[in-house]
């Protein structure tokens, strides 16, 4: 077990080493300040470029593709919404669509809630039809 005097001596040595390092730091900073500033600037630009190409650009691409898909909606398209509702587009307004999910059952939703346009016949192939949905 370490004695109290040894422990205090260890702390004093650590403080002395830290003081020596801190006193040497300004001299090193003055010697490399012009080169260091350029490297810092290049580093910041590099980080921004990395964020742009890994985060911002792909997100904009996905937004553009989604907007094109929403603009291409027509009556009769089979769709799935972001909430998982399957249905057929029965009416299209400027910002909203009516989705027929069963006989005499329609939802009015925002166009942006459409997650994907399904291939024709998908609803019938998975067993979703207006007659089955209502129990008739």
C-alpha cells in the first residue's frame, strides 16, 4: 500500500511535469502558427466536404426522387403510405389524394405520405381486394 508521503510526492511530480509542458507549448505554437493555421483551415474544409458528400447530397437526391414519384401519381395507382396503408388512388387534388382501401372506404391523405407506388395487380396478388376487405 502506498504511503501518504509517496502519494503526495507523486502528485507534486505530476504537477511539475504538467507545468513544464504548459510552459513549452507557447513556444511551439509560435513556431508553427502559420503552417498550423493552413492545416486547420484545410481540415475544416475537408470535414465540410465529407458531410456534404456523405449526408447532404444523398438526402437531397432522395427528396428529389420522392417528389418526382409524388408528381407522377395518377388515378388507379396502387400505393403504400408511410404508415403502411395499402390502397388505390381514387382522386388527386393539389396537395392531397383520396385512397380507396375498401368498398365505400376512402382516406384523404397528403401526397407526401405516399411511400411507394406498387406495380399494378399487387393488391390482388397479396389477397387485398375491396370485396374481401368489407366482408361481402
